[in-house]
C-alpha cells in the first residue's frame, strides 16, 4: 500500500511536469507564429514564391519549384500602387537567388513606376526580365544592377519617356533589349553603354525625334536596330557611328525628309535598309555610300521626285529595291545601272508602281529589263508601270527641276501621236486599274496628255525623246555636296574593299592635302 502511494505520487509529479512542458511548447509555438506574421508584414526573409498574405502588393507564381532558394522562373503580379523603391518586398527576392526568368504583369494603373533594381540585386543568375503594362516613365542609371548573366530585357508597353545615361550599362551578356510601345523622346549618347553582346534593339512605336551623335557607339555588336514608327526627321553621318555589324535597320514610318551624304557610311555590313513611309524628297547622291553589303532597300511611300544619277554607286550589291508610291517623274538607266545585273535573277525585286513617270525614252531600259529578268515580281511590277505625256508638275522649290526637263522638252508630236495609236490598238490588260482612263475616240489633245499608259505597251522606239536629245538619259545633278576631303575619303570605299579603305583613305587625304598646298602656296 505504502509503495503504491509512492508510485502514484511519482506518476503525478511526472504527469504535471509533462503538462507544464507541453504548455510551454505551445506558448513558444504561438510566439513563433506571431513572429512569422510579423515577417509577412515587414516582408523581409519571406519566400517570394509563397506569399500567403492577401494584402501583399506583389504576388508571384513560381514554376518548377516553390521551395526556398530553388525556383528558376517567377511570374509576378503587381496589384497595388505606390510601392516605394526600397520597400522590403523587394528584399524578399533574396529568397529565390536562382531565378533565371522574372516577369512583372502590372494589373493596376500606376502600380509599378520603376524597374525594381533593389530586387534585381539579389538575382545574379537572372537571364531574362520582362515588365509589361507598368507606368515606368524614366529608366535610371544602372537600373539592371550590372547583372552579368542577363540576356534579355523587355520593357514594352510602359510609359518610358527618358532613358538616363547608363540606364543600360555593364551588362556583359545582354543580347536583346525591347522597348517597343513607349514614349521615348531622345536617345542620348550613353544610354546604351558597354553592352558588348547586344544584337537586337527594338525601339518601335516610340516618340523618338532626336538621336544624339554616336548614341550607338557602345553597342558595336548590334545586328538589328528597329526604329519603326517614331518621329525621326533628321539623320546625319554620325547618327549610326560604330554600328559596323548592323545587318538590318528599320526606319519606316518616321518623318525623314532629307537624306544627306554618308548617313549610312559606317554601316559596312548592312543588308537591309527600310525607309518606307517617310517624307523623303531629297536624297544626296552619296547618301548610300559605304553600303557595299546592302541587298534590300525600301523607299516606298515617300515623296521622291527625282534621284541623283549616281545614287546607287555605293550600294552595288542591291537586288531588292522598292520605289513604289513616290512622285518620280523619271528613272534613268544611269540611276539603275550599278545594280542592273542584280535585277535579273529570280529572287530579285524592282518595284516601281504608283509614280508619276513621264513617257519618254528615259524609260526605255524597262523594256530590256522586262525581257531579261527572271523575277516574277519585277516582271509584274514593270508590267503595271504607267507614264503620262505631261511634263511633271514639281511643287517643292528645292527639288525644282532645271530647264531641260521642265521647259525644253519639246516632244516630237508625230511620235507622241504614234504612241497613242499603238495604245488604242493594243488590248487592255486584264484588271489593271489605272491603266487607261480614256473611253472614246473624240478626246482633245489636253485630255490625251493626262492619260496614263503602260510603259511596256508602248514599243521602245515610240517613247519620245526631247528634241535636244543627247543628255536626256542623264539626270541633272541636283545636289553638290560641299565637304570635299571626306568625299574623297568615301570614294575609296567605292573602289577598295573595306579593310583597305582606311589606310587608302589616309593615303588619299595626304595626297590631296599635299596637292592643295602645292597649288595654293
Ligand atoms: C531544388 O531543385 C532540384 C531540381 O530542380 C531538386 O533536385 C532539389 O531537391 C530541390 N531542392 C529543394 C531543397 O527543394
Ligand atoms: C554598376 O557598375 C558601375 C561601374 O562599375 C558602378 O559605378 C555602379 O555603381 C554599378 N551599379 C550597380 C547598381 O551595381
Ligand atoms: C555570360 O553568361 C555565361 C553563361 O551564362 C557565363 O558563363 C559568363 O560568365 C557570362 N559572362 C560574363 C562576362 O559574366
Ligand atoms: C512627342 O514628342 C514631342 C516633342 O518632340 C511632343 O511635343 C509630343 O507631344 C510627343 N507626343 C506624344 C504622343 O507624347
Ligand atoms: C537637306 O540637307 C542638305 C544638307 O544638309 C541641306 O543643304 C538642305 O537644305 C536640306 N534640305 C531640306 C529640305 O532640309
Ligand atoms: C527581247 O527579247 C527578244 C528575244 O530574246 C528580242 O528579240 C528583243 O529585241 C528583246 N527586246 C528588247 C527591248 O530588248
Ligand atoms: C480576266 O480576269 C478574270 C477575273 O479576274 C478572269 O476570270 C479571266 O480569265 C481573265 N482573262 C484573261 C484573258 O486573263
């Protein structure tokens, strides 16, 4: 009995002890929970892939793995605005240092007004960042935290107006930057700095009107530069400095009206130059100098009235040329001569519809090309090129044509008439809209003059030549570039390959200056 009571007493003590112990563990656990809740409010040390707090301004969905320090891809939604740049939420990205792909979808207007550089600091393995629909207005210096592994940055459809100096800087592995659909106004000199592997830069659909000289000098590996749909009206010989590896330059849908000499002279590797849908009226004879690799040039939908005769001397490799929808009144054989043979193979293209050609012997070469080319596109285009008998009406003063064309074109009326006769005896082509507008035979001479004819339906010998013939196959020199020594320098690009060009240029410059000093001293 005594023994039993003692055992019961010991049991009691043990049980009490166990209970007290259990209670203290519970209290500790409750404390832990409280602490964890606190962390959620503060943000620090929280796993960014596993945010349960409904009030959090950022929620991320992580593919692959949500374990701490193990996710490779995160897609984050930003719900509430006004997150300060140094908010603790950004430090939480330290919980997933192995992220390689990170994107932000901004769901509320004004919710994300900056690149979260504070978060990027922790993501040294990041390869791709994408921020869409934010309201980023300004990209600040070193916004991408000098990330060595970053390969792609996409910031399309934000409201970026300003790219500060060094905004994209020290990103040794970046190959592609997309800034499409923003409101960028200017490209400054060092906005893109030390990006040795950048291959593609998309600036489509912005409001760029100014590109500072040498703005792309620190992106020398760039192969594709897209400036489509901007507000650019002026380019000069230093705009594209340093882009010796560029292969494609898209300048469509801007407001460029004047291409001055050597604008593209640095672009030794350019294959494709797109200038369609601008307001081009004036092209310097040497605007395309240096483009020895150019295959494709588009100038459609501009306001070109005439082209200087040697304008393609620097782009002799061209095999696709689009001049549709301009106001060209002539295109001489001299204009086309440097590339004439390139226009014969099957995959070449010369597109000339919708111009204001005058029916005269300067268009004769179109017959030979139609005969010799294997390109279906070129044939089809030539077949629908039309011309009128009127002298051209040239409105813009600086493109005003000198005498021989405007006034002294004194057509032989017999030939002109012969053209008309032939015209009416030929059957009309099927479905060619602007082929001929005349309906009846009793039309006046003035009406005849406004009639559009198919160039190729007029036998080559019926194309009238102005009375003082000789010079008509050559265009008058509309512009004379004033900077003589550089012209000489550029001439060397035409006659030597590019490696030899620099030293040859220096030789010629020395020769030139010694000649000058000989003559003038
Ligand atoms: C992290 O992910 C790898 C594979 O992606 C897996 O083998 C490893 O177990 C994960 N580690 C943790 C702690 O979840
Ligand atoms: C990036 O590197 C530059 C030059 O080394 C340095 O001045 C700058 O502070 C760095 N920025 C960041 C965000 O790391
Ligand atoms: C570029 O990325 C590769 C592979 O991701 C890496 O090995 C290399 O170190 C990076 N280059 C630099 C300069 O960091
Ligand atoms: C584009 O920039 C010009 C200034 O160059 C400015 O006047 C204009 O309002 C801008 N357009 C838009 C749509 O922001
Ligand atoms: C085009 O540029 C040339 C050379 O800079 C200049 O002489 C000419 O006036 C310009 N024309 C127009 C219409 O801006
Ligand atoms: C077109 O080719 C035919 C036959 O090859 C030739 O007789 C004719 O003279 C050529 N016409 C022109 C305009 O070159
Ligand atoms: C003319 O066009 C119509 C329809 O486009 C087609 O049916 C017809 O065969 C064409 N005629 C000729 C001679 O090509």
